[in-house]
C-alpha cells in the first residue's frame, strides 16, 4: 500500500512539474504567437492600452506598434524553474515580516507588432529595450 502512495505522489509531482514547464516564458509571447493572422488592433488596444509608439505610413501599408514592458527574471525563464523558487520565497515571506526578502530585478523589453492594412497582426517580436542589458547585469 505504501508503494502505491509513492507512485501516486510521484505521478502528481510529475504532472505539476510538466504543467509548470508548459507555462514558461512571458504570457504576452503566447498571446501574440497565437494571435498572428487573427488579432486586430482594437483587440490588442483593449488588452494592453494604446501603444507607446505607432509608425503608420502616409501612403498605406503595414503599421508598426511598439510597447515597452517590464519583465522579471521568472517571466523570461523558458523552463520556469524560477517559479518554484519564487513560490517558496513568497510562502516564506508570508511567515515572516512583510517586505522581507530579495527584490526582483525588472528588465525593459520592447514588443514590436506589425499590422497589415486591414489592421490584423502579421508579425511580432520581443527584444530588450537596450540590447545586452540582461546578460550584462547577470554576468556575475
């Protein structure tokens, strides 16, 4: 009977770990990836507000929108193991004084969205606002 409980425990732990791995990366990446050839400018504006910059050609053609977004290390991790550490830190901080614990480093990223003349998302990319910042700050 004890062996059955061990198998069940292992099964659930693997299932939870797999679910966490599937959720890696910034949620915006998945939103835009799934939205190519489908999302409209109005839908993006409804979700994110007005873009920080807009380049719209006077004579027609694709328009390019830019959003600047702060992202934490845990959002950037493709495997999302940082989420486990963060959950532990949050649980520990609930038992201690509020505000204790390390502060998360935020990095500036730029989402560049290209829309066609029908205002449908055609492509997107995410890049650092200042290229190399993440690597430079984490070189230690």
